[in-house]
């Protein structure tokens, strides 16, 4: 299941690169590496930022999470060669599109797992 999610996240990054101007992924290999690094960053750094920005997140009713996610994407683009983000606006748009894709794929995976 973990490998499936990794593959889906890499495909999601490829879709985002096609849909959002200012995001580019040079190859599927770059998308796989970016998805892996993004998962590691989300597991380590993101929760600290969410905790530190909790008051702001409460005031914005959770919408500030998209800003934190955009910052995580920008961090990954700084580390992974072949995954480029040109602006914060592009990263914020990408964070929203990734959330939508994740929402849909999680719905399908949950339905598939429940059917088994």
C-alpha cells in the first residue's frame, strides 16, 4: 500500500506540473524522488510548522495549512533536481491541486479497501 501511495503521489506531481503554471517536473524519476522527499519532509518538518503556526491555523480555520504545504513544496523543489517551482503563488496553487487529487484518490482507495 505504501508503494501504491508513493506512485500515486508521483503521478499527482506530474499532473500538477501539467496543470499549474510555474511548476515543472523533468521526468517521472524526478517525480518519484520528489514524492519520496515530500513524504519525508511532511513526516518530519511539516508537523513542527503546523504546531508552531497553530494559532494562525485556528484563526484561518485551517486554511493556513495550504501555506505550510506550499512551503514544504518549495523546500522539496530546492532539494530535488528536476522538480522546479518558480514562485510562491505556483506552490500555493500546487498545494491546493495536490489536496484535491489526494482527496479524490483517498476516496477511491478507501472504497477499494472497503470492498475487499
